[in-house]
C-alpha cells in the first residue's frame, strides 16, 4: 500500500479498479495473479485503527465526523442518518460484522454459476468468516424466537434459510474484525499496486467515429489535490467498485437506489447478559425491490464500551466532534452496568419502496441528495408491523424473562425507544401504542442501500456498462434487491467471482 502522492504523474496498468471496498479488494487480489492491477481507494488503511479492528469500539468509527474518518456521514431527505465508507475494505470496516450467504434462488435469479459462487464464498470465508460465541443474550433471543414459532432451528450456518439460525461474523474469537482488505493477502504483490487517499474525478474515454466510446484511463487526485493519470494497457477495463454516489458523478447521470429499512427496539437489561450526460444516456432508473423471507437480526454488545447505543442521546443535529467527545467522556465515567444491554433490530425484507439520488455538485467528496421513501409502499409497513408482533412474542417468552423487568410493559419499552433521537423525523404521541406509527418514527438504516447501477438498466449481466466499452461496475449498486440477511458476504463473493470470470475470458480470448 502506498499514498497516492507517491504515484507518478502518468502510469499504465492492465486493470484499473476504482474503489478498494468490499468488492474491490477481492477483485484486485484475483486479477493480480497474472496481470498488473491498480486499486484506487479514496480513504486510508484500516490497519492500526482500533475503532475499526476492535469489537468493543464498534460504532465509534461511525460517530467520527472528522475529515479523516473511515466513514462519511450523510442524512437522507427522509431525515434518516446514514454513512458511506471511506477506507480500504469499505463497509466491512464499519458494519456489525454479520456474515451470511445469498439464497440459492437469488443466485439462480442473478444468472450466476452456482459452482463458482460456492467456491468464491469459501475463498472469502477462509480469511474473514467465523462462528460467533452464543452468550446469554443471544441464547435467550434465539430460544425466544423458537418459542414464538420462528422455526425450524437451523443451528450455525452461513446459508440463508427460513427459520432461526446463528449466522457468521467477521469478528474472530478475540473480538478482532477481519475486513475485505484482508483478502488482499491473496494478491500477487508483484502485480498489485494499492494507492490510498486517491480520489477519482474523471474517467477518460476514446471515441473513434461511430464505435462505442472506450474507457482508456482515469484522472485522480492525491491528498494534496495533485492530479495523476492512470491509463489502461491493451488488456483490461476500468472496473468501478465504488458506491453509487461516487459512480454517479463519474458517469454524470442521476440514478435511483433503495435502502433497507430498520425498526429498532432497545432494552436496558436487569441482569448481565445537476449533471449532463456526456457519454452515457441510460434511462432514469425505476427500481422495484423484491426479496425472500429475511430473518430478524439480533445484535448484542455486552462490553464496557457500549457507546453505539448510548450516543443516541446526543441529538443528531448536535453531533459535532466536540459534542461526541464530551458525551463519550461522560459515559466513560459511568459504571459498566449502565451499558449492559442489547438491541433487537428488525430488518424489513426487500424493500418494495424505492427512492432517488440527485447530485448536488461534481465534487466526489460531496454528499448527494438521497431520498429512500421509507414505507412508501404499504407492504413494507405491514412487514414491519408483522415483524414487531414476533418481537413482542420473543420479549414475552419464558426464554427472555431473565432479560427484562416484570413491571415494565411493552408499550413503556416502545416509548423509551421512540424518545431516543435515532433519526430526524418528528415523533408522534401514539407511537408506543401503534406499531404502524412506531415503525415510521423509529426507522433507521442498516446501510444496505443498493440499486443505483442495476443489471439490465446500467450494466449488462456481465456488469459491463451499457453503451461503452472497457468499463464495468461490480458492487452492491448492481443489485435489484439485497441478498441474504446481510449483503457483505455476497459482495465479497462477487468480487472474487467476477475476477475469476474476467481472467477466464482473457485466457479464452488469447
């Protein structure tokens, strides 16, 4: 890894990958085996940052609003707080670590080769996936789900199955995170160049008469703002593995995407436990999201450093770095028992509701205007309500009885959650008695937004951008709906999968 300011003014590679995220890292590692590859990442390294590495610090990277933070906060027009990764390894450096594969039906619908998909998942899992420990809280929620009729029990598995299961995690037994950046250990060091703090501003095209424009290089700036050019050799294309927000600027188009919807229930425990299209003119995207049954996601952080939930007491508009630092300092003075608790987070499958993304500027560092239209479609809202009815049964189950005060009613617990400033939406007096209003008032993101560069609308089934040559998009923005309970396993798999496919195509072409 090198800083971008050490790069020459002009360089040449077989493949240029824009974005060293969850898909970009495995893709770069794969292509480097017999090609020269340049991997450009706008952020820094995840290594040596305890806020990324340690489970106990989960949430602190998301709370860091500094310019050098590995996450870049944005707030959707809906009033929901969200984040974009800005670090080598992408969202795998920031998330809660859940690891689960896509369902076989999803693989079939995507037209992927099932054998290569499974081989690619295993390639990823050797480096980053682990079986999590089942502590008291997790066991109580698991058994409560079974009491509530969420069956069958599938035990520990990476597979996406109906019922109750224990999924995988990218945190090892020591509580250390293993990100997509770890997949670069597979790379051929002589074939791969990784540049950090390299912000891509342009894709350069060559136009020959009536032929389709062909991508021939990129222009990027280093941390000092100095421009560099990287050009393609005769072999490969430019491959974008960045989020839809940056890609939309590079392609100069306005796109749509959608976001997974979250309802949140929080407990304090009684016991420990504006751009013109220059080259590309695809149609405005209208995305319909569909998915299979998705399990309820349980999260528990029984550590003395539980700032992720407690920081919600700082109103969003007041979450300046100074305010957050003061809040963290105040929390560190509290007894550990104040942080013993857990969260039950309900993820709405799909969703069906769609939104849109509009650029505010051509600066890749600026956040665009994003609207997700949460619960616009009635079926999404009904799914949230149905999910909370199951959560009610879990909370009232015998298995969960050790984790709540008998004298606290469910409406009281709902009211506690509603009053936590988890978003910028107005609150309603009936939210603790109406599950419909509760879902609307406590909606959060789980960062699974997708759909900005869908297959069939912006890219073809081989992820080649329509209307041009030598340019692909390989990341979660190509999904029509999100795979599994959490997409990160499939995004990492897709990077490896397409790397193998591209190398095979190259060999066959020779």
